[in-house]
C-alpha cells in the first residue's frame, strides 16, 4: 500500500474483524518511525484472551508469546457450597469453556505462523526472542524437515547453472494494510511516501503494518 494513510474519524468504538493471513511473502523496510527504535516487548499479559487472539490474527508478523496466567478453578469440589454458589460455579464453568475456545484458537494461530515462517525464525535471532522454548524447538525441527524435503524433492533435480533461484524463505509481509485504533496520543510516524502522520487518541486509520509496528510494541495502538 502506498500513499498517506486514510483516517476514519469519529468512530465510536473500534471495529473488530479477523483478517486473512494471506500474501505474507514480501518485506517492506520503507516505513520507519521518527523516534528512536523501541525493543519489541509487547505487554498484553493483562489483556483478555479475545484481545490477544485479535492482535495475533490481525498482525502479519508473529507477535511475542504471552505469559501464562493462572486459571481459577473455583469451588468445583467444595461440599460446603450452597445451591446459589453452585449456580455461580456453573456460570464460571461456562465462561471457562468460552475462554478455552479462544485460547485454543490463539494457540492454533501461533502454530500456523510459526510453521509458515519457520525458516525465517531460525535465521532471525530477534524473532526467536518472541517464542517460548517449546515453540522455538518446534520451529527448528519444522524448518529442518522442510529443508530436507525441498532438497530431496526439488533441489537435487535442479541444474547448478540455473539462472534464477527464487527465495525459499517466507517472511512476514509488513507492508500489508491493517486497521489501527489509537489507545493514546501517538508520536509521529513516517509513511511510505515520506510524509509523517500523528494519530490522536481514539482515531482509527488504515495503514501499512510496518508504519505502526513500533507503536504496537509500545502499547499505544491496537489492531482491530
């Protein structure tokens, strides 16, 4: 996407949508922040599971793994619970099942992105910091299996004098457009056309992911 971002003013609340994870094959380094680079240290550990899942689905990149939180298994086997307490427990259990569904979806999405970008993750130390130890081990095994498969099924049959060899490592497409909601007043960011943009609190814009990547790391914006 090129040109200035398209502001969408006076939106009462952010529109929540799930975008497809298609066309993640290119990388765009044109968009940079005017401020100093900020380490990618996302802090959504206190956010509800729906927010974590939405952020992961919307981002073309693989976001850092979230710290596990304790799940309250309340009073299930307490013989002293009254009927009213048991009714509340049933409501809690229903909510737990809903949360479990969201968490499973979150894990499936992370696994999809880890396997899609496995070779890129193995070759990029910054990406490895976003994964748990178990996820990193899986990414390394998957990348090795994929490389062995390509070598046996394709590369051995190619001539060494092949004039063109396409890239075989898929990278996140950070030039993909995303909807962004500003949670706070944001510092200026540079757009692909060279102009700058400063988002106000509550504003919603459609812009390339690379433009707001650092703002997302700061927690100043959220993907919707």
